[in-house]
C-alpha cells in the first residue's frame, strides 16, 4: 500500500535542528496496530504519526502517535508537526486534532502553531526512592534543586528545577538510575525571562531534543506557582546539538505551547 509520507522539523527555525517527525497518511483501517508500530520502529525517530479522517465530527483529522516501542496518547511535537503537515501551507486560525487523549485545539498565529496544553491528570511529590534515583541519575545535590514534581498529561514527567542554567548544562545523565522514568530538568533564566530545559527518556537512554509535552507541564506548573510570567520562551536541545525554541502564550486564559515547523522530506511510502 502506497501512502503520502513526510518528515517534518518541529520547534526550530533551523530546518535540521528541531525535533524530526515522520508523518504517514492513511484511512483508519489501512494498517494494523502491529504494522504501525513496526513502521515507527523502522523510522527510528522519536515519534511517527499516522493521520486519518476523524471519527469525531468536531475534529479536522485524527492522529495516532507511535514511538519505536509503543503508542502514546499524546505528545507535543507530533501534535504540531501533524498539524503543520495537514495544513500543507493553508491558513486556518484554529484546527482541532483528535487523538487518544481527546480533541486538542491548535491555534495558528503568524508562522507558528500553538497547541493547548492538555490538563495535568496527575501531580504529586516525588517518593523518597524517586528522589534518590533522580539525584543519582543527574549528579545533583539537594542544595542545587529548587523544586520537584511528578507531572502527567499523558506522559508522566519527573520534573526538577535546578538553581542555575550552568549547572543544568553540566549534567551528564546516568540512565541506569532511571530506566523507567522520563526526567525533565530545567532552570529559570535570570529575572524570570524564560526557561532552559533538558529531557531524559530513561527507557530509551536518550536525551530528547525538544519536548512539547514536557514544556506544557512545566508551563502549567511554574506559571501556576508564580515562578514564570504568562508568556515566555524556552530553549531546549543545545546539549545534543539542537536549537529548540518553544514559545508559551495564553489565549482566552489557557496555556498554549508553540513553535515553528517546516517540511523537510515529502513523497510516498510503501508499507506491505
């Protein structure tokens, strides 16, 4: 079966320094779950999305999101990358994406797309064991940590705020300490002028270049705690050679996460 295929660069103005996404267009029953999972494993990108017509009349299209090892209910850069691909250069002020987490609203503002941050469905303090493991993984000491919280909006992120950007960038992660955790470590810039973020995926032993779901929960947490203004920019990915640029805005009192996307590869793919 031949289908439209694209690779999209998300969250960067540089076409090769954001987070890449594979996009496949299909009908809802064209591919089995096993085939979609196998294709996502074959791309070896952090996520692959399959776009099909929506089953919910409120939505413009439907997505399923796969990592190389599993399906996700939601992820940020696939949400923006899929919308960028689906729009295909068209202007549309508001787009509605259907996924396993429900309907996600996406706003188009100038040359950027913004998705509404999904609700945090779980928030709690670290357990003592989680805290010890995160210290072991990062090499941080307690005095260097300003705040911690487990935040889940589909993916569950163990989030840490570090006292300086310099210390954040010095972290050399030990993935063996967090094989089952997603760890988001950040530092607030001087005078609360934004955020620098790093994301460590314990199960895959990789640092993600730019992570929309993590940026969403950090914004909800830190804005709500009064540590960041309602609009700011966040940088992510410098440690792994990326130039991730994420903008946080509020529309109608709701937090949205945005950035630029660009199509890098377009053509057809044949999946038997």
